[in-house]
C-alpha cells in the first residue's frame, strides 16, 4: 500500500504523519512550528520532524495543509498571518529539493474537504463542499477529488460572502458578510450585546434558546440559520455540490438548527437542487489525512 | 487537424457546425429544432442535419450546448422548458449509439465559457467565469478548460444568488436575486416603474442616465452595478477566477458602467483578489465553438 506524508502546519504547532491509501495514520510526530520566527528556522525544524518518520524512503508524496491562501502556480502562501515569514516563500519547491519527492500544498479548509471526500461524509461524491462553522466560517471545495484553489488561492473564502448588505460591519470583512453574521464568535457577540455580556460560548446561546425559551436567543439562532442558508444557497448556485459537509464547533448544537437550516436552504434553490445532501463532518484528523491525500489526488 | 461537431440546440432553431482545433468554423448547417414536438421528431431532425456535414467520418467528437441544466452522469437535461420532450431524455447516449462517436453535452453558459477559455477572453487562463448579462443573468465556469456542471447541472446558475434580501420578488427566483435586480429586463422594469412606462431597452436607460443626466436613471444604473458587484464578489469568494468574461446585450453599454462595477468589486474582495481581470466576451459564435470543444476538453 502506498504511503504519504501529511503535514498540518499551523502558527503554533506542526504535525507530520505517515498515512496509507486507506487513510490510516501509521505514525505521527509533532512539535512547535516556530510560526513567528524566520523561514529558515521554521523549515529546518520541519525537515527535522520529517526525518523522524520511519522508513521515509517508502513515502511517495508529501502534502501540506497551511493556514492561508495558496498560489498553486507559485507553490507558496499568498499571505500567512500566523506564519508571516512563509508569506510568498516557495515552500513546495524547497521541500521538493530537500527530499526529492513530489510535494503539494493547499489551505486548511481545502485539505479537510479532500479528507472528507476520500474517506468521510463526502466519500464517493463528485462535488463536495466542506464548510467550517466555528469561530470563523471557511470552506473547501473538491470536484472529483481535486481541490479547487482558485487563481489567487482564495477559492472557498466564503466567510466574506455578503448575506445582508444592511448587516453589521466589524473588521476587514464585508458589511453583512456571513462570518460577521453567523460564525460562533458572532453568535456570542450578538448574545453579549442583546442578552448578557457574560455569555462566552455559542452553546450557551443554544441552551438559552431551546432549553429556556429565551426569545432573544431564539431570534439570534433563527437569524443565523437564515444567514447561513443564504450563504450556502449562494455557494450552491455556483458549485451545485452533491453534499455540504459541515464541520466546526457550532455543529455540536446541530440538533437545534440543522433542520431549520436545510429547510431554509431548500426554499432558496431551484427544484433540482433540493436533494443536495447536508452531512456533519466525520473525520477525527481531516487536516493530516487531507494533506496526505493532496499528492495522491495529483496522481502520486 | 482534428475536427469536432458543435451543436447549438435551442427551442426554435438548431445549428450543427464542423470546427477544427483552431476554433475555425468549417461548415454550418441549420434548421428548425421542433422544440415543442416529440423527442423522436427532434432527434430524427437532428440526425438528418448531422448527416449533411461533409466528411462526417473525420469528426472525432460531438458536443452539444443546450438550454437547461445537464446531469453529466445521466447525459440528459434535468429540465428543458424550451424543449420539454428532452427533459430527462438520454440525449448523449442516443447520439453516441447512432454515430458511434464520443458525445458530450453541457448548458449554453458553460459551453460559451469553454469557447472563451479556449479561444477568447479567457485564453491561457486556468479559472474562467463567463457571465451573460442580458435579459437574464447566467454563468458558466471552466477550470483548466473543464466545465463545472455540478451534481445536478445547476453549477453557475448565479441568476438566483441573493444580493438584496429586502429586494424585489417577481417570479420563481429568490427575493432580491441578482437577475431580479440587475438583468437587462429588470433595468427596463425599474425604469418603466420609476421614469416612463414606454421605455423598452436597457440602452435607453443608459442614455437617460449618462446623456441626459436623469437622476432616477443614474440611480437605477448605480444600484445595478452595486448589485452586480455583490453577486460577482460572492462568486469570486467561491471560485476565485483569473478572469470574469462578461457577455450579453447589456455589455453594449459597458463604457458607462464597467469601471464602476470593477471598482465596487475590488472594494468587496480580499486584497489578493483585487487583480481579478474583467473582460468583455470576444467570440462571435461561442455556442457553436464551445460545444465543439466539449469532447476535446474530455480528451478526444
């Protein structure tokens, strides 16, 4: 069975795993990523971790999941706020030179989508859209088990999709962008403003709404499902996926809102699109597994 | 040089063209399509037209552009309001059986996108989004010269993208859908309601705005560019194309609104996406040429 390395490179930690074609993790090594230090320091540390993998010579490809948009032509991150020295640094090329193995790289969300497309909730589906509903809202897209990165690496950056042009303006995102309206952080923000400034987690807002029948909390959740449905309907009118795979912390409360979300989505799409599936993400380690499948998806 | 047949099948007329790998049209035959009659009548008529092509045996593939969403697994139109008897009719299979040549089919907008990606304003670009800005608003998507059809054939049906949830509700489309707000038909509708019920063409509204400084007409066009920019920014946050290729009748007035449209788009996207190109569609016959390139894009 072929073996791949999957690397999950974050701003704080980095993990390197050997993974087989069944998606089984055979070995993991990890350490700090030194994200705020020089590119040399980050790369030499990464090389050292890779060399800790047993029987490295049986590996046929290396894949990296990174926290920023990837320019596939250049093989670098266009921007990397958590690992600034790797912004526009030719990471793919440098790793290929060192290990003489094909290397592929994509952003976290695309990598997670690829993992779900190979082994998880999107298995055997041609068009898979993976959405993270967490502190932020992100998205990865796979068509025929190929990630869609876009011309500048920003494909799937749906957090900035405008769902309510009269909505809130908070940070660099668009006024009324879906992330501003419906992410976990912003469910909490709205609940702090409108109910109690001591609220800290989206789960508390769900409890207030559905266990204590708090009308303001119910309205916040109802607005969230409307906003989220508009965003997913907009995505569906571009990609028309077989399945939306939804991951991230907010899905812990899925029993409270998934049905409403799906009903609203169906009311906003063409007849033939109403059978679009909604699934919760299934994999424990989509970041490592998806990264490892990147070179495989490119024929290695 | 390889030769392909491109077929432009509409509700009223059908055209069949022999086209080479340079995108040159070598021969065209045409006739009524009998769109409202039986599938047998439509198909036998189509077969007769195909047989009028000289040296048919040199053709290596047949491509069809059709006015409806195409299920690629089934090789049929999921719905076909202009040619009802071909809804869920296995058109690809039937033509392949008759001529023993590979056949591919996609909707009008995807086919036009493919033509522009091979020979027009999207030439040499990896990710091309083609938008028709006409009586309606449609869209085709090509990545690496492959059309994106979606799970149910509805990829690129961006006319139903919600840009203004408080906007107008007219037909089966969503309230405030981009087609309802910004298509040529709806520029005219708004001008009839607000200026003069005798207005008949979008061009008249542009003239009122920019030659006669009519404030209401200026507002209608300004709203249109805002709505259109929101829709294209939403699409860009999903696909992140190299280039938007814009075709359709409204682009005749491009000198009056393209600059404003692009400026607004840039204000709504991430920094790295601001270099996204905007081009006007270049080809005279994107329907025929793109249809012919469908089998080529699949390796024929």
